[in-house]
C-alpha cells in the first residue's frame, strides 16, 4: 500500500507489566515534539503512521469503512483515511491487556482544497476550516458567482457536508429602468365623383337606379362620408342636364405612448411592478358565473444577478396593455372589451449604466380601393368623372429599451418627488390670477414652468 504523505508520527505510551495495569487509564497520545493531542486526525485518502513504545499484539478498528489499518511492525501502525467520520482504534498488548483506545477522525483533505481554492479564486479572502466530518467556509467574497464557485468546489471534497458562512460584499442592488416608446401614425385620403344625367322627367340610370320619377341616379356613388370638401356643378340646359359632384376627404392621426417604469431589487431576488388596474371578466363556474380579474397597464417583473466584474444578468418580462373597445365581445347580454397588449420576455447581460434595445416592432399597413363604371372610368381625362378612389396607411413603431444600474441607498431629502413640481396656489393666485397650481421651487419647479404647447412628434408627408 502506497503512503501518499506522512502527516504525523504519534507515540503511544503504555504501562508495562501486570502490576502496573491500572495505570493504563492515564495513558496519553502525544506527538514526537511532545505536544499532547486528544484525537488522531487523518486526512481522507491520506495515511498516518502511528508508533508505540512497546510491542503490541492485536489491533482492531471499530468502523473499517471510515479508516483502514495495517501493521508495519510490532511497534508501527499504518492508518489510512477512507471516508470522513469518527471511529476508534483499539491497541492490545501480548497478554490481552488494553494499551490504548485511540479516537481516529477522518477529515476532508483541506490542504489540497485550500490550494485549489487559491488557484481558482486567487483574490478572495475565504477561510477554510473542518468541523466534525465537513468543511466550513467563511469570509467575504466579491460576488455571488464566486461564492457559488467556492461552494461547488467544496462539494467535491465533502459532498453534502459543506457549511457556508460566507457573505457577499459591495453594492448588490440593481435598479432597472424600462422605456416603452410607441408611435402610431395614420393617413387616409378619399377622392370620389358622383355623376347624374337627367332628361325631361326621366333620369339616366347608372349603378344605382333612380328612386322615383324626376330624381337623378348616381352613376358613381359616394363613400357616404360627406365631412370632407364637396364641390358640385351642373352642365347643360333645357331637357338634358348633367349634375357633377366632386368629393375630397383627407384625415391624419397620431398617437404617442411612452412608459418608463423603474424598479430596484437585490441581486438574486425577484421584483414586480404594475401601474394600471384590473378588469373584471365573467367566467363560468360550478355555481354559475363568477368574476375573474385580469391586470392591465404597465407591468414589469425581473430577477437580477450580479456576476464577476459587475456584469448584471437580467431575466425580465415586461408588458404594456390597454383596453381595446374596438374588439368587443357580447356574451349573454354582457359586453366584454378586448385587450391590446405588447410584451416581451428575455434574458440579457449588461454592465452598470449600459442599455439594451430588447424588442422592436415596425408595422406599415397600406390599403387602397377604387370603384368606377366599367369602360367609362377607363376613358382618358373624362374617366376621372366616372370613378372614385381612396387609400389608408397606418404605421406603428415600438421600441423597448432597458437600462441597469448598481445602486445604493441615499438620503431621503436628495430624492425629488413629482409633487414637488407644483404647490397649492395662494388666495391671490387663485382668485385674481385664476391659477389652480403654482410652480414649485428648485430645479423640479422649472419643469412646471415649461410650455408644452406647439408642434411635437412626427411629421408625416
């Protein structure tokens, strides 16, 4: 059997002779330099040689699964640690007298573990100790990732017997800022012509028949919306008259949505945010019809983890939803609004102060319709009088941007509140000036003094 190292050489002192047998209870275990020890400690998978003053006749080990023993001579014992734990080594003399009971404690090989720990995490102040048959780690590490690495390495040497007393130092609170920016633009144009011809008391029937005698039928019908500009004129005289009506309509619309939820959480902890409400929806139950509430508004949920070198790992889910009255459903006489929802769920890594555009959407819908009288609408120049055309174009742009910051607490007076921007008006401001609110003081008060009137947003050609 190969001896990997000679950890200690112990001398077991015994009393000699039958007359001195009662003094065996006073025996001690001592090292070569004379320092007394109470337990023989053997590293796992390592060997220790024990020597006695007098020759022994018999050896026994209480639990061979913890330590293995063999004799090198009648005064030398070879002890090999197999599994962490405690057992007892019994040494008997030639006449069957008890020389000594030695408590053998097999411990994880922390010498090799310390060396590997210094190689893998050289800049971490981690203290390693043994407790019973396990390993105890203590100290302060720089990040949770390095704490997990130290624990994983310790499990290799003492599986399921590692006690963690380490703590993470530094700033480990993450503030996440999510910006939802959405712009919707729409343009629709309509150009139509209505032509009717009347001769005597009878009209010339077109695509729509005359409703009665003397009324002109419309060869090219209108769209039905007369809110635009309308121009009409009559051509002819006597028994034959042509009525021409031109209609032009143009509409433009724009909607801007911006939401910026901010949320702070500890590294490794989850946090959620909802600014909105809950919408009741009837659902069938065993007792009839019940109510289930669905949240809507600005929702944010994320879990940050601070890695090495202040790299932030983010697992997040963000959404913006609103009620959509254009897609309603009526069930049993109850009208339920639909939801318009934009959401994303992803995992990214970024450093302190960096930003990511994690989602984007660009939609461009174009619809065009044309109607006219066959053959007549295809005539050059005059064909415009026999046809109508309209088109509609809708554009939507959506971008979701996240920014992460490592933060620490600050004094309460250093934080500006939205209510600091305005203050209740005085009686003079209210009754004489008609002001419902007065600007606050400081930098936040300057925001309240800004004029938000005028042009802003996109310009659509």
